[in-house]
């Protein structure tokens, strides 16, 4: 029987290949599997690239980073556990040339640099690359190609840094320890250590990196020593994790969670088609049982046929996934240099196996339905038992499965899934209310529109799913293309009103005095000025922060590296207390802090938790007594962590300021003199902030546009699947209409009205969702009403409605090929 079962399964597979329903199901499965396999391949490529970078671009066996130089005792301990050791000094600053300036990182080295690897140079931006035989000499400056282009300089030009004149002698092409800079966008410059030390920079603003050659045993000793004696320092080694590994893991998980939308829409399409499959499979089972086959033998044939379908999809999914993988890797290579595409069969097979498990769960309702097949179905038109609950449980199990795989943070998962659920619920409610109210109001009237509403109401589930598919796609596109652009313009206006057009992110007391003098001379106005000290969190309730939370978290990474610790006795005007109790000005207990609410939620902190915070190399234990959130309307300078003003009497650390200034646009070009005199002064103009926002918006638009292509594809599939599922009823309806003497064009008119209403309701739901999102964002961030571009909205409404009507009429054209003779024959 097994041999004949395989032959029968093959013949049934060939027959299915010519079936429209099966082709639509295969298209749905290919889109789902292609997305998941491509995501897995891209993630593996990025992680492999990062591991390769860690072992080849660290520049040492171990690198220890610290703000400020190590003490003599700490340096002695590090030296005793190494075979060789050197150090570099780095500073983020702004370099200027004439009226041009660029943000850059200056690194100071001596003749013993590099420890491992080679320095690559050229004598011009496009010149021949060669290996450097020495490090920069005193008085010379090596800059990378982007910095040279940004400042419009060439070999032989001179730049001024803190009154020091440095001559550009080479173009820097590669540094062997580039990994420790993180794949940031900072431009690079290399100078001699003697020149750097003559600039008179405060040591706490300089990052020291100690590059160490050591055995694995020595590396382990250094790690243990650092964790116990120097927790504020950062250690990277070749056998450890890449600095960006958790970031990319979080990115993959976020995209994976977003795939729930695709799974939801695919489940809708599969549910529609499975109803047709169930009728066909039950009929086939009844025929087989009538000639003596057992139910288990028929189930075996059905499973074999499904596996053949899966094998047929395998090459299609692999080819399409690798093409998309190649395109994405090429796109990411601008952010991750040297990232290259490579065939990864193992990862692809593993991802395909996981997708197969998902599809098997979707197929379970069809297989379970076979136990209800009987020979009586061949002679009697028995009613079909509804399979809605089984199909719903299958879909939910798949959604929970994907959520469990990609969820790494309860807050992130709740926000992503909650926003999706809210959007789906909103569109579902709008579709149900629109069709119900429309049908109720027109039921006493005659005409094509009332009749179309009546028929749509009878197929409420089908029409609601179509509306959801189109509505979700429209909402995502509207949110990205319209709301995000409106948000950028409003952000510009808001910051100009409350913060001015120049933001100072770091300035010491001397620099603030110079800024005030410079602002007054250029008819400027200082809008805000708030003090802070630099600090980093090393322990939570006595437990190392790395052990406290191991899941990917941007908040956690920031707390570990460097935070601005602000002091105040009153709740700032742009903050609102959300939990706990704010301290009073004359309290003796100064070791208490308030943490930003989102940070507490992201990491899992609670009121009463104890944080060990290192300030100026000294650990201080604080207790969380309050939680605050940002409140718009009083400037945008806010802090994650705040403490009582009396704390500064017990903390011996350099004080810095954040400030916002309003200056004339013409005065911006004169900022270069300030940067030349004070290289540690950190400022960013409104134009730069807008440029960064636009760059982020461009990236988000590209990602969502690509994601929307998949949603559009599934939306069309949902439309086709619903048409196929109700094709017999549609044909019968059209035949009945024509039996009353009405022409076929009346059926076409009703069909066009139905699809126009489907597109219109979906567009209105998407626009309402976008408007609600805009209202919530504008109220929470700006306390302003959201006023969308109604011309843009109306244009979108007409475009989406027209597109849905055209596609809908096209995919349902077969239902119009009915006649009165078909009705009589039935």
C-alpha cells in the first residue's frame, strides 16, 4: 500500500498544481518562508561578520577602556598580567577649517602603536594605499577620507586644535584597533601623544584604551580583576562578545516580532483556502473509503502529498531568499564595512525546517477534518461542521510560537504586539460598524448600493479580513510617509521655540562662561542651562549589572557606559513624577535618586532598589525613591537619573552643563572659533539635528517600504483567497440577478461598489489610526494638537480606493462568468 500511496500522493500533487486555490496557498507559504529564511540568513551574516571583526579588528588580545588614566596600582596590576601593553587616548571633538566643521574622534598614539596589525595610509583621498612604517610624528595629523572631504582639506593644510597647529601629512585608511570605536559615524584623526598632552585637556574627558597581549589565562585574570576592582571600566577580548552583538540581536528580534503582522494576514488567507481544501479532502477520503481504504491510509496519503508540496517550495524559497539576502547585505555594507554575502546552507535549512513546522500547524485543521469524512457524503449533501475554533487555535499557536522565539524584552514585546492588536482591532471595529450601520440604514431602500451593503454584511468575516489587510498596509505607509515627516517639521518648530537652534551637550564652567560671552556678543539668548556629572552604573542591589539583566537593552548599555547625573531639589518643569516621592531640599539623606520611568521598565527596576554608581572612579550606593517622565512645554533637556542638590557636596567630580541657545542663523558660521579654542566643547546645531532626523527617517522609510511590499502581496492574496472561498455563492448570486432579467453589467456594477466600499472603509480606518497615533505622539511629546495634511489624506483615500477596486474587480472576474443555465443545472 505504501508504494501505491506515494504514487497516488504524487498524482494528487500534480492535480493540485493546476488548481488556483493551491497556487494561492503556495504563494502565501512562499512569502512567509522567504521572509523568515531571509531574516535568519541576514542575522547570521551580521553575527558572523561581528565575530570576525572581534578577532581581527580588536588590535590586541584584550582591550580595557576607561574614562581617565588608570592609577599607578591599577596599571601595575594590568602590566603584571600581560606580555605586552600600550595605551591610546581618544577624544570626541569638532574640527574646523575655514567655515567648515565636522564631528570627529581624535586618537593620540606613540611610537609603539599599533600593538597588533597594520596602519594603512595614502597620500590623497583616492591615492594608493600602503602600510605605515611609523606612527604620526609631532606636529602632524592623519585624517580619514570622510573627514578630509567634509572639511575640504588636502595634504599640507593646517588645522588648529586648542591653539595647537597641526599639519595634515597623510590620509588614514585603516586602524587595526578600529573595532573599539564601535561602528559609529564619527570621522577619525590620529596625532602624536605629545601634541595631545600639550592641549591641556581635562583627563576625565579623555578615553584611555589599554591594548594588551596576553594568554587566555592572563585574560581571565584581568577580567576577574576588572569585575571586582574596576567595575566602571569596559573590557573586550577576542573570545568575548562584540560590542554590537546585542544591538543586532535586538534588531532581529524586533523585525521578527513585526512578522506577526505577516503571520496574521497569512493565517486569514490560509483559513479561507483551508475551507475549500477541507471540502475537497473530505470528498477524496469518502471516495477512498467507499473502495475499502482505511481512514489512516487516506491521512497518510494526505501527509505525503503535503510533504511533496513542501519539497516543491524548497528551491523556490531558497532562490528568492538568497536573492533578497544578497540585496540586504549589499544595503547593510554601507554601515558594516567588509560585510559580504556568502551561501549559508545550514542556516537556510534550519530556518526552512522551522517554517515547515509553522505550515504544519496551519495544516492541522485540514487533517483533523478527515475524521468526519463519511461515504454518505457521496450521495447526501451533508452540512459541513465549522472548523473556525480549530483554525483559530492553530493560528494563535503559531503567533505565540513566533513571539516566544523573538521576544527578549517584555516591554518591547508588549509595545509591538499591543500596537498591532490596537490597529487590527480599530480596523475590525470600523469595518463591522460601517457595514452594519450601512446595511441597517439602507435596508428599506432599493438600489445597487443597498443590495451591495446587504451582501457585504452577509460575508462580514470575509470582507473584514480584506479590509484589515488593505488597512494595515495603508496605515504603515501613512504613518511613515506622512506622520513621520509632519513629526520632523513639528520637532523643528518645537525645539526652536523652547530650545533655540543650538544645543550644548557638554561644557565645563570655563566653557559656559565663554559661551555666555559669545552668545551676548552675537545677540543670542541662553534658554536653558542644567548641570551634571558623568557617571556609570555598575551594580543593582549588590549584583553586577551584567548579571542583573542579560537580555538586549539599549538602556542597560547606556547606563553601563556613561550617563549624565543631574542634581535638583525640585521636580524639573519638563518632568512629571510618576511613582515614589521626591526628596525635600533640606534632607540629610543625599543618596537617593529618581530614574526615568521607561528606563526602569526596560531594565526591570523598582522603587527601593539600590544602584551602585561610579562617579569620578568612586562607587556610591543610591536608593531609587522616585520615577519621572518627560513632560513637554518647558524645553527638551532632561535626564535619566537625578539626585538631590546636596549630593554635590559629597561628590568630588568635575561639573559640566547642558544648555540650549537661540542665536541668529548668520552666527552659526562663527562657531568654529569656539571649537578651536575649546576642543572638548560639544555642541550641535539645529541643522545637524534635522539632518540626523532626516537620515533616520530615510532609513525607517526604506525598511517599512520593504516590509509594506510583503504586506501588499499578502493583502492581494487575502483578497484572492476570499474571492475563491465564496466563488460558488458569488456565481449563484450573479445567476439569480440575471434570472430577473437584469444584464451582466449590473453584476459588474455591484461588484465594483463592493470593492470601492472595501477600499474606502480600509482607507478611512487607516487614516483614523494615523490621526490617533499623531494625536497621542503630539500630546505626549509637544502638548500640541495634530493637524494632518488633509489634501494628502484625501489623495490617499482616492488612490487606495481606486487601487482596491481595480484589483478586486480583476481577481473576481471569474465570478461574472455565470449564467441562468448554471443556476438551473445546479
